[in-house]
C-alpha cells in the first residue's frame, strides 16, 4: 500500500529580548545557576507577572513576516502542570486568542505550508541531575524567558520539507532580529506531529507527536523512522496509537513517553494577573515599518538591482550575518558582482563549517581587498591569498600585500622589451597566428605573465600583446 | 485615643512620641494577644526601631499622614525579612525576600509595623478558625468568632492592639470581620491598590484594604497605599483622593436599597439596624431608591467557582521544592509534591483546591467555570444599571452577627452562604466599606456596607463618614 505522509510542526523559538517576558531579569542564555532570578520568576508567594512590551513586539514582527493577521484583542491563559522546572506550576501561555493567526510559508518545492497561529509564552527552567549523589538541582535562569510557538497546519509532506520549514523559520527569525535560532542552545526547537494516510485519501490518520527535536538531522531521521514504523503498522492492518514519542538520537528510533505524560489535563483558564493586549491599526503599521528586509526581499534586490544571479543571491542570503556583511561591503565599494565573486568563493567556504557566525575582519577591509584586485594593485590569485591570511592571522590587507610582495607595479618598458623580444624569437608562431591559429595567443600570454610576475598585470600584458600582434 | 486622626495630632504636637505609642501597643499585645489571638508574629524590636526613626522624622518636621502610626499587617502581605505564614503550616518558616508594594509605600511613609496578624489559612474562610496558629477571637465576646479571613487584623484594631491594620478582601474578608468586630473596614476598587506581594488567593477578586476606627482613617491609609504599580499589571493608573468628599452633604443623593439583600436568611435584628441607617440617610436629605439584583441567588456559587478555580492554580506553587513545608525523605518528585501538600495544607484549603481543580477540568470547564464567568458578566450589567440610578448602594455586611467559635465549622456550605452580602463587590470589582451601626441583644456589633461604582471610593467614604459622625460607637471591653 502507498501512503502519504502528513506532518505538522510546533516550533518554539526563544526571543532575544534583553529582559524576560514576565519580569525584568536578564533573558541571556546561560549564566551561573540561579543568577538571573527574582521573586517573580521563582514564583515567590505574592509575586505578580508584568509584561515585557518588546517580547510582544518581537512576536508581532514574526507574525507579520509570515503574513499572519494580528489579533486586535489578545489574551494570556494559564496552563497548569506540576514539574520541578516550572516554579509557579503553571505556564503563562495563550490558548484561544493568540497574538497572530493565519500565516504561511512557501517552500522550494512549491508547497505552501499554512501557519495556524503564533503565540507568546514563557520558557521553563532547567534541571541538572546528579546521578552520583542521586540528586536533582533546579536552575531557574531560563524561567520566563520569552518564547513564541509557531504552529503549522499539517501541510508538510516529507522529512525534507519539515527540515526546510524549520530552517526557513529560523532564518526569518534571525533576519527579524527576534531570535538567534541556535538549535544547539535550544533557542529554537520543534515538536513534530506525524501521521500517514492512504495515498490520495482526504482522511487524516492517527498521529504520533515527537517532542523537543533539537537538530535538523534528528528531525529528518526521526520522521524517516516514524514513516517506516507507522507504514509497517498500517500495512499489517494495525492502528497507530495517538501518543507522544521521544526520539533516541543514538539508536535512531522513537519510543512512547510514559503514559502519564500523555494524560495531562492542563486546566487552561484566562490569566487574571495579565491584562488583555489590544492593538490599534497604527500599532500594527508601526510594527510593519520596523521589519527589516527579509531573505526573499534581499534576493530580489540582489538580482534586480545588483544583477547577481538568482543562485548567488540565494547563497549569500542563507545566513543573515553573511548577507549583512555583503550589504556592508557593497555600501562601501559598490562593485556588486566583483564583491559577490570573492565573497562567494573565499568567504563562504571558510565560514560554512563554523558555528561562530562571524567574520574575523571588517567589511571595510574586505572592500579594500576587492578594490585592490579590481584595480590590479594585486592580482586576483594574490587577493585570495590575502583573504586567507586575514582569516587565519588577521591584519590590514595592504600591509599583508606589501609584506608578501603582492603589489603589482606596471613596468611598461619591461612589458614591451619582453614581448617584442618574444615575438621576434617566435616569428614562426606569429605567422601561424596571422594564419588563423588563435590559440597561439594563449601561449604568448602564458609566457609573458610568468616572466612578468610583479611587474605587470595580465590586463596590461594582454593589451600590449594584442597591439603588437596587429602590427 | 482610637483614631489615626487623633494620634496624628498628638504626635505632631509632641504630646506623645511614636516610641511611647508603640510601647503602649506592645504592652497591650503582651497582655491580650494570647487570649484574643490577633497576631501570629509580633515585631517588637523592629517596631521600636521604626518608631525611633519616625520620631526623628517628626522632630525634623518631615512627618506625613502615617508617620509613626502603629499598624498591624495581615500575614498574607509579604514583609521582607519578617515571616509571612498566610496562617498555614505550608509557610510556617517562610521569610519573603521582598516587600509587597503596599509595605514599600507604608515604610516610606514611616509607619510602625507591630506585627503580622492571624487569618484563615490562605485567606480561605469567614471565621479565621482555619488558621494553623493561634486562632483569633472576637473582642466583644471571646467565645465568638471575629469573622474572616482577616480576623486577626480586625481583632488587633477592635481589641486596641493596633491603631489600624491592613487586611485583604476576596469575598468579604475585610468587611465581614469589620462588622463582626465593630470597626470600619474597606475593600477599595479592584485595581486601585497594588496586589504585588499579596499572597494570591483569587487573583481577579483579591484587594488589600484597611481596618480602622473611622472611615476617614481608612481613606488616609488608602491615600498612601493606592496608585499605579509597575509590578502589578492589573493596577490602574487612576489617582484617587479617598477623602475628597468627606464633609460634603448628601442632600439629593440617591441610595439604592437592593431588596434581595433584605430577604430570607438575613437576621431580623441586622435587617432592622440597617434599615435604620437608611432612615438616617433619608433624614440627611438623601433619596432611597429600591433596586434589584435578580442574579444575587447565583452570587455565592459563581464566587466560589471563580475564587476556587483561581486558587487551585495560585496554590500549585507550594510543591515543597523551592520554599515552605517539605515532607521528610520523599522517594520521588511525585511523592515530594503529594506528601508536602497533603501534610502542609489544612482541610478547607484542600477542599477549595479540589473544588477549583474540578471546575477547570476538561469536560467540566464549560459547565462550571464558564458559567460562573457568564454570571460575572450579568452582575456587571446589573450593577451598572443600579449605579446609573444611584450614587451608592446600602446593604447589610453580613446576614448575622458574630457566631460561636464552634458553630458552622462542620458545614462548609452554610459558611459559604454567609458570604452572600459581600461577594458581589469582589465579583464586579467595586468599592465597599463596612461601618458599625448597632449592637444586638447580646451586645454583638452589627455592620452595614456602602458600595459605589468603580473608582467612586470617595463617595462610599463620604457616606460612611456622615453616618459615623452621629453614631455612638462602642469599644470592646478587654
């Protein structure tokens, strides 16, 4: 039997506001345990939440970027459950009236994934288990760090599409400046709802929910495993159990979580301590005005205004910090294509595998190297070497060029002496050239370029050679 | 000397110092607290130190309305460095690391905190008899309850162990003990006083308010503790002068008399006493208007559903993990939570947590919580109609006078029904002040309430004050 895969995602993204969402403690990642805490986020008796307006604005920004409608009246609700990392024993979240509804994400496959809602809520703390002493410690630093939950409709059809949705959401949130989207630090994580249905059928099957996936690789592997597992059950005439499952990274398999975790009744009710949030048209227009250019808009700009190829434009925008660096460089030195060429070859390949998300030199310095290559102050190969040295050792590009003898001086008499002499010696080839053997030109160029290293630019050599051969 | 007004004058005229005043109260507390159970914690040393500072302030001519005034604080209002137990074993040794906003404001003013007063456990009760510690008794007759949940704060003032005090009112917890103990107590408009640092019971209903021997004193305290607080999202940015209308006559003002508050279940002596208050206002030129709150019969049910639903969530934080009572050697997290809560909470608290949890459970939410919310909306409409026609509303504060210590404790429903006169003010968030208006055949005090529309608190105080000027108040014989 053939099956269609049906996937919906719930993506949690930590917002990069300075303060937590319901108190004024620092929301920064890490810190010594229990140093970013106060009476509110540790749930002291009598403490009350306040609302961080930046968190609301960040969430709205995300909603607008994904084409959501912003609810003019939005409310918070309490989600009640006991867990030691949850000091109030309830999470302030949003149930009926989330900030944003009805958005969409377009995928490279052409599939459009609808977004059901984006709501604002608070993160929980972290437990540290000391197995040796059989003790657990609670670190509340992360308590009440703002999260948005982005819930998609079950419009995703494969593991690859699911991965694209997650990475696209991460990328957009970074462009918006609302989340650093680092999966390894847990600042973006996904729950995956997955079910199978007979190919072409309209009726959704029973789903399994995979909790807290925190790498792109595990999302893909877990979905692939689930598809196989569910297909086997269905082919044997069985029924897929609706349950929450955990993915084991080492084994590459999923297994059911304890049934207790499946049977939670969260007893949601409206949060009485936080007033409803209302927006005017003006608020929303203001939020729209603060949205920076998004990846697809930057691609359009690069293609239409800078005349880059679609492919090059896409590659540059794959990371916000890279695209920002490119933008900064062309703002200083607006040779769009030349900047892109060196950027795509020399910078992209060096940053691809690092997690640092930074380039160790300024756009100013990079612009200088491109300009030096363009003006033949150094030749293009040496320009690449300069960039390598800037990556590995740092330094000013001009100083590096000088120290390594890369500066090209155009010595016109040396060019004429060498070429005149060469053409005289190889009069036979000159004759061949005039008889139509064009590749002879390449031979002369090669000879001259080698001999004139440091004294002439290829352009100057070519020019002289062409003129000389015309005579 | 029983009022802030008198004490203020004597302090400012240097006829008495704050230290002397404080020592006097500490002496009375020592003599009577065991018998009357007003305080759980007495802050002797701190009180003297605060009084000394207050005297310096007074000497420098920097005194303001409450500088040097000895005050008692209900034990569910967080006081930094001073135990705040909520009358529960659960918080027996809990010392808050912060001050409630009202304490910050009072301390800035230079008040003297005499101590923390006894109360029904987590403010759940109408008799203060669910208190885990020394249970307070009525100063007019120590075999009777003082009312609750702010029983200790009422007893402190009524029993002359403080000049004034703070309580909290979720369904009548200030007004009913004020009535039972023959003093004045006010629940201001919801949102007028910050709840930050008030240990939550029913968050959408809770308000902090004062007890004193006069309505004006209540206004003086409210003028200090009210106002927008950035730490309480539900506090409102409306600056009120609670005593603004004191002394203005009430000629032509309209007083609503909701007939449902004078029907079955209201004691005849109470009824007669409150009707006499109506006549008094009439004699002062006010017009009596009969109004109706047909939904009143659902008030207690709706109130208990809302309050318990919120309480079930608010009290979930007491899990034995972070602070408060923790069971011995639990074998798992689940056991830690279950046993700590089973051992740390008393019966009434457990009853309300169970009730609230049930009302919010999937499958029951629509039938209970949602319906209670609908009743709340209906109340708002009915109240709005009344206050379109009337300036204030006059009702009894409680259906009866204070009852015997062991009465009602085995019948929670009967206890709940006794809240009928007070809960609507909390459900709709309006101000309401209880004032003594008489004594029954056994000498037990009777109180009436004046309620007004939201943020018309000054009107309620105006009416209360006019009555107090001509009423001969009796003080308890201790």
